[in-house]
């Protein structure tokens, strides 16, 4: 019984942790303290629920306990230091207090306020005063409800490193006196872009891991999708928020088809599309429609989602509208210039106009210092060279990709492709560079 209860508590906490931390942070004006208080409420649940049973409304129970503990903290702070600011915080906190037996109507009336608090928490966790890796870790901790151990495992970083990263991030927010509020005007747009970037980075790490033995980390990708959905709900008039949801839903739809039974990668052209998740595709296309219904030029995430939608709508790899995808990548290169975007455009052009046209674009990227160690550049070149029948050059490109890849599954895939090209050479793999 206790094991089942603890599992239920963990699931409830994953769902409600962000709300609890966000509301308490508004009361105490300190993210680190808010998290500590929320953890105290969780400890209380772990002590009482296995004995007394789960309450009818566990999320409300956690929220109420956390609010009472926040009020206790503010009372102690007032006694120690009778500053007007502390008194003001207590008065505001009292206004936010809801007793345990509040009605459904009152609870529903406060949802907008909780939504505002969640948005404030997102903006705080992704504040530009923090480096990107700290924003990612803090977002997963505060909004994803992940433990330090889970974050460390996801990013293959020692747990003490993540713990220190979180401590430093919260201390930096405190030292910089970052206000717990939603920014306005241009600052809102700048910070909202930062929030979306963090969610996107989390998803990318889950979708294709940069290191380790596994090609994907599905739990991390799913967490990013959940955060993206939350952000879109909180910013319903932001096209790029819906574009981000669309992109992540559509990309996630392929995850079951991206590996074989042994966990080896299966590239897009070779995937069994019957294994693509049709529900996620429908949700992604619906989110894309919402993004495109909002007036204004399409942004980076909406354009990437439109590209993913082209793949999702194609019943087979051969039916893919590569010319349209190439045109979308051309638009994306204007909206968000990047050598990685150009590399993807090279793939699309190679499919639409022939491998020579794609290789011409890819080869220009060899001069980019930032791409020199990007293994997918050599992987794309290897594929295009192989299609042109230039087996020796293709083999060397795949070998270079294998050497540069940080993920063990990708290394193995590139080595296999190099070996396949070596087999096409006169004399087999013994000629030229060894595989």
C-alpha cells in the first residue's frame, strides 16, 4: 500500500509541483525559499498520506499546506525584522490564502491567478542573468518537477554538478534581485523567446542525445512537450508558442519508429510510418493551425513545424514534398540564419533537385569553423556523395562523422555506413582508410 501511495504522490507532485512553487514564490518573493517550502509540503504529504490515505484533492492539499508554511515563514521574518516590506508580503500572502475546504467555484476563479504565477516562474527560471545550462536545469527542477538525480541522469552530468548548478542559479537570482513578475513590452518578447529556447533545448536533448549509449531520452522529450503545452496555454495569443507545441508534437510522433528492437537508430527515410503516433500528429497539426491563424509573419518554430508537417502528411518517404520543404528552409534561413538550417536545406535540395545540388550547399559549410566538428555535416555529405557514386569520399565522410559523434549509437551508425561504402570500392574494405 505504501509503495502504491508513494508512486501516487510522485505522480501528483510531478503535475502540481510547479503550481505550488509558483504560488509560494509570489508570497515570499524568493524562488529558492519557495522551492524549500514546497518541499516541506511534499514531506508532509509523504508522512501523512500513507497513513491517512490520499485526500480527495491532493493538489489543493499540497497548495494549502505550502501556503500555511509560507505564512509561518513570513510571520517569523516579521518578528525578526519588522520591515514594512515584510508586513506588505504578509498582507499579500493572506489575500492569497485559501482554506482547505474551499469550494470548486472559488478554486476555478483562482486559475487565472495560478496561471500568471506559473508564467512568472517560467520567466524567472529562464532569466537572461543565468547561463543557458543553468536556465535548463532550473526549468526542469521548478517547472518539470524533476529531481536533481533525474536531471543529472538526463544530461549525463554528475549529480553534484547539477546540484551546484541549481544552487548557484538560485543564488544568482537572489543576488541580482530578479523580481518575481512577468516582464512587459519588448522585454516580454525577449524573455519569452528565452523560455521557448530552453524548452526547445530540453526537447532536442531528449530527441537526439548528445552523448551516452542511448540515441533518445523519451522521458526528457515528453517533459519538454508538457512544458511547451503549458507555455502555449499561458500565452494563447503568441503564435510562436503554438508553433513550438506543433513542432514538438510532430517530432515526438516519430519516436517509436526511430529505433529498432535493439535501440539502433533508424533514419527518417527508412522508418515504418505506420508506427508514427497519429494522435500526436493530429495534435501537432492543430497547434500549427492555431499558430498560422494568428496574424503576423511565421517565426522559427512555426516554420520548423510546417516542415515537420510535410513529413507527417506524407504517407511514404517517396511522397514527401521536398520542394516545399526546401522552400520552407529557405524562409527559415532568413528568419533564423544558421549553418544548421543551411545543412538541412542542403538535404532538402538534394532530395528535390538531386544530390549534386545538395552537396554544393553542404560543401560551402566546410568553411564554417562552427561546423567543423558537427558530425551531421559529414553524415549529410557522406549520404550525398554515396548517391553520386563517390564511394571512397562517402566512406571518409562517414568515418569523420563517426569520429566526431558523441553518442555511442550515432558512432555505430556512421561506422556501419562507412563500412557499407567501403564494400563498394574495388578490393572491398581493405583499400583506403580502415573502417
